[in-house]
């Protein structure tokens, strides 16, 4: 039965505005509702009596009559006349059988609904069929409601839209905007919200760096003008990353101020305004380091160059005032950074800046390269991160106590034995350990490595368990090689082979040795000489030699991390070995061996896994799965490894391999989007092709009502970047949800992981496995997707993919 229409009796609802069918919601649903006097009998049925036969449900057999005379026939595109609130109610009541305000393949509804056509003023109807069309209908209704619409004329083309085009459009015009934040008087209420704050205090607090009096005064004025905020404004000391001081802020967490710009307020006065930036989303509501690099790649694809440029401005600000690009812009992140990507990020943006003011562009790039050089010398090749004996850099941040941003029970299994030793509860022991009244050197060592894991971005994995701070990881060496090449290239090509440094800091000696690092007082200062490209290229060449010496394993045709304490390779097979291709530090021969011998170890149905099952080891109740490891019951698959591999493979001329991997990953994202109400999650199980994972910290980006609002930062970016690798035929195949095994053909020597996935990649079955049903439900029939499926067939007659 079609939803009842409630517009005034005796009139027709009209929509004469010719909006682009696939425009963003604000354009499509903007404007006001209009009516005209009815001259047809059809309006008499718009209220009250409705002659259409209602469907039957429950135990009764339900079958819609074949489409015949009751359907409107027209050569014009079909449009529906819809009462927004009533249709939302009916869709949820009929189709959302699990009550999560989403329409997915796990719901047991009939996947069918009749909608009144606009040309008949709602008198005649047409059936909407299948999960994809119904979930799109719910999303469109939610968007219309957001824009205050009571009734709409909805184009059928928005319900049948090619899913690749729809997801890409939503990312470009909706998700990026929803994830954009600003730290100033207007944006504080949103950005100060911190789901990781466990202190119980929800009033916002902002920390201003030392040496920014105008910024401090600005926020004090905001606090006065907006007393309802109860904004607490604090100024940091000159050395804000002192571990003792940072630990003292654990019970007073707050947002850290970021870069601002002076703008005209329209009254001839200059005022401060925050520079916009994009957050990852969900519980991660602040500026992050390596997330921002991958997000910026997606922003550049979508043309948001200034938004990406602003994020580099924030990183320059952080290096100047906080000493490093922070893990995240909260007070509890002041001691640690994350994998370094600033130089490539800045150069990518520089190449897309408006060419009308090249002098300003060069000045901006100069600030970015200067900041990167400072970060390089004071963080990445300075102790304790630098191991002077090998010349390898490590993730080894300062810090004291238990990381406060984790879930309350995250370290319970680690702390329980120590608490029992002192006859205390875990909470009491944690408080005394953090305040320093209890000394446990073994626990200090554990948290040293835990902080290093978090700085690496790979939190957590058995690759780094209890040893991360000692490892010269292959990914970090590759990133620093890229830093050195990028800095040298920028100095030579943009700055005429001379670059003066504005800030004063120590320049680390080169090449590094224990003797040269013994007395920092003898080191050169940054302002004592100009920077030239030749020095940076020598550093890069030297680092390549160090990588080959300590990290390359010829017999295994793979790069490995090197343990600087045990003085041997850590033979955990990690897909980050392929970051050397992205950086360009692998030889042609090493690249060929990586691809011909090692790529197959990591490639599965949905792309690349983080590591191999053999390296991970056995999983048990005492040794649960980690979210950056190979899967047992699930695998967390994230965009960084995918994007780095795509770019690296293309760089060395292996474009077909890059396209195949990109196809796998985008296929996985698209099928989840089609099957599960437009979801774009933080992570995937790339073996079982499912976002229904329950690894550490759960899965972000899946908890929304009716319509996805944000997606997830770097997952959005991976989709937009991945599409640039696909041919037209590949893009059409992804839109038709054609399995990679069908599109590329099943290889004769397929890996066990691929064979496992082939038997376990039914999203309906996987979803049902995760449900805890309190009462029996009637299983829907005919919903199980096939291995190779087209939305036209697998969604009960839906026609979403217009090729």
C-alpha cells in the first residue's frame, strides 16, 4: 500500500523547479512547497479512501501482482509524489525489522513498497523493489526532512542511481562538509566534544600555546561573550611536551588551539578566524596526523585544494608551538607524533595551487619545507627516536603513566596481576601508578612500547607487541627517505638550491654515529648556514644503504623491521614493506621480487591484508585478535596500506597490479554501501568482505540513523583515490558488484585466504552470524547474494546501475 498523502484537499502538489537529478541534497530539496488547484478526479483519492490492495505479511504468502495496467506508463522519467513523515514511518515499520533505523540485507521485510506517481498526483503507483532502492528511499526521505520538507517530488533516478556514482557524490558533496571543523568562537561547541574523555567533565577546555597572546585574548573574549559554554581557557608553558606536565593534564583534557587567520569582519576590522580542517569522524573528533595525509589526497581529487592546504598550515603551527605534528590535537597527545607525511602532502598541494600568484605559493611551500626540516632534525633523527649505532629511526615517544584516551578497561588484563600484587583494585593501582607512588619498571617498559605502537599508527598489532620502541620499522625508514628526497627536490627545483631556515634549532650530525651523537652541544645550529639539495640527496642515498643493510631480506624477498636492541631482523611479514615502492627506495630488482614473490602473501579478495597468518601466530582467549593483524574471525583492513601500494606499484610501472588491488578494495566498499544502507565504515574484513568486524575499539562510522552523514575520513579518501585507478570498464563492473574473482578470473594457485573468503563472503550470512537474536525471526527468502552479483538482480529487481 502506498503511503497516504496529506496535502490540502482539492489541490495538486507541483514541483516546477528543474533541479539536476543527482545534485546534492541542499540543491535538490531546497526551496518551498507549491500547490495548484486540481482539475482532475485523482485528487479525490489523495485523502482517505485508497483503492489499492494492501499487501499481506507475517505467515501469509506475499506476492505482488505483476506490473500491468496499475502502473503508470510514460516515456518521461518517473517521479514520485511522497509525504515525507508518513513514508518514513511506513518504511521503517515495514522494512526495518531489526530496529536500527537502517535498511539492510539482514532485515526481514518484503523489500517492496508502492509509491504514488507525481504525474497522477499520487493516484497511480509504481513498485519500489529491493534493498538498494528502499535504503536509498529512506536516505532521501531523511535528507528531505533535514531541509524542512513535508512533501517532495522524488526522481526515481535518485533511487536507482549507479552506486559508484552515488557514493562518490555523497563523499564529495556531503561527507567532507560534515567532517569539516574549525577551532574558533563559532566552531568550539562541535570540536570540543570528545568521546574519549573519561573524566566526567563535559565543559569545553582549550589550551593556547605559549607565545600567542592575541590568540589567548581572543578565546578569553569568546568565553565572556558565550558564558553558556563555560569555556576554560588555559595557556601552555614554553615546553608543552614535558612528560611530567603532560601527565598532569590527564584529569584536565582539552582541545589544543590550531592556526588561525585574520579576516575582515565587514566593519573594516581584522578579526581572528579558525582555518577549516577535516577530522576522521565518529570518536575521532580532532585533527590527526597521518589520517590527514590520506584525507588530503581525497580532498585534492575532489577539488578541495584550500581545505587540504589549511591542514598543512595547522601542521606548520603544531611544529612551531608543540614541537611536532601531533598524533591528534588534544592535550593527551602532546608527547607523541605519528608517521611523517608532511613533505609529500605539501608538494601534492603545491602542485595544485592557483598559478596566478606563484610568489605566494612558493612562500607557503617554503614555510612547509622549513617546518619539515625542523621536525626531521628535532624529532625523527634525534634521540631517543634515532639509534645512532645503526642509523635507523624508531617510534619512541616520551610519556609517563597509562594513556588516558583509551577505553576504561583496555589495559585491565595487563594491570590485574600488578594490582593483585599490592592487594589493590585495578582502579586504585592505576591511580597510584600514575601519580608515581608505585614504581614498576617492567610496567614502565610495557607502556613505553605501547606509546610507540600508538605513535606508529598501527595500534595495535602483534608485530609491535612489547618491542615497538626498539624497532627500526621499514615503514618509518621509507617515509624518512621520502622526506629527504622531497626536501632536496623542493630546494633544488623551487628555491634555486638555497633555503634559509628561520627558526633556531640543532642540526643533527651526518652520518649518525654513537660518537657524533655523544655531545649535542657541538652540533651546528639551523641558522648558521643555508640548506642545499646535495646534502639531502646524500642523506637519502645513505638511508637507502641502511635500509638495504638492516631491513632487506634477500632470501625472503621482503623488507622487515630491525630490532635495534636484539640486533636482528624481526621476521614479522608486514605489508608496509611495499611502502618502499611508494617512497622510491627499492631498486628495480627488489621491486620485481616484492611483486613476484611476496605480493601474493598479502593479496586477498578485498585488497591487501596488514600481515600474514603465519607471522601473527595462533589466536586464543588469552591472545585475542589485534586490529592491524591478519584475521581470525575478522580482519581490520584500512586505507593507508591500500593507497600506498597503489601509488608504489604505479610508480614502478606495475599499473595493472595497482588497478587490480584498487578494484578489490572498491568492490568491497561498494557492496557494503549497497547492502547496508550506504555505510562507509572505518575498517573492513578484507578476507570475508564485511564491515561487520568486532576487533579492538569496534568499528566507527556504522552507527547512524537513516542516512550516513560522514562516512569515515580516510575511507572516503580511499574511494575517491581508488576510482582514479579504474578504467571505465572496471568502474562499471564495480557498480554492478561484480566479484573480483569473476572480473579477473580465479587464479589457479589462489591463496588459502582467498579460498576461505570465497566460502564465507555472503554479507547476509556474515551479518546474521553477528546478531544476538532474543527471539526467533522469519528468515527472508531470496536475499542471499551470489558471488558475482549485479544490483539489478541480487536486490529483488532493483535497477540501480545505469551504465
